[in-house]
C-alpha cells in the first residue's frame, strides 16, 4: 500500500471501541503482528503482514480524532486534492462523515457515497 497511485487504496483502517481485543483477534485469525502507534495517552496499532514485514492496515480506538469514524474496515483512496474531492462528493449527492482533517502534511476526509457506502479520500502531503 505504500506505493499506491492516485485512485488506488493507500491504507485500510478499522476503528472500534475495543481496539486491543480486535487487534488480538486479527493476529490470531490472519497471523498479523502489531506495532503500537502512540496517540498521546493511548496507542493504536499498525498491523504487520508476516510475508512482507510491512504494514497491512491499522486498528484504531474510537477516540479523539477517530471518535466519529464508523466501526468498519475503511479503505483510504488516494486523491490529489482532498478538499476538492470533498466538494465533488457533496456536489454529486454524497455526504461528508468528517471534515477534511490533517495528519501531519497529509489530509483525509471520510465520506459516504450516494448509496451510503463509506470510504476515506486521502491526499499525501
């Protein structure tokens, strides 16, 4: 996922109340290992694939900036302009679940398409 091109999935996240328990579930079922990612006063988890030793996705607590995210696997599609893409979402009958947010120099917004399916649009800094 690290070499994603525009329109491809750049990342996958799962945001839930019980991130530690769900981390353990996926470690047992899929065989992922995990690496803690500091969120200040708690840690989320980057899930590592055995075959490549690279991040396969994230499992996050539904807290702080993630409190408004749905409890589902959420693909982050790479776009060149998150703010412009968010405007297109609204113009074409979709809905913004979150405002456009910054993560370092990157930006993302979680949306619902007109059918109600959720995803995130992600702009690399």
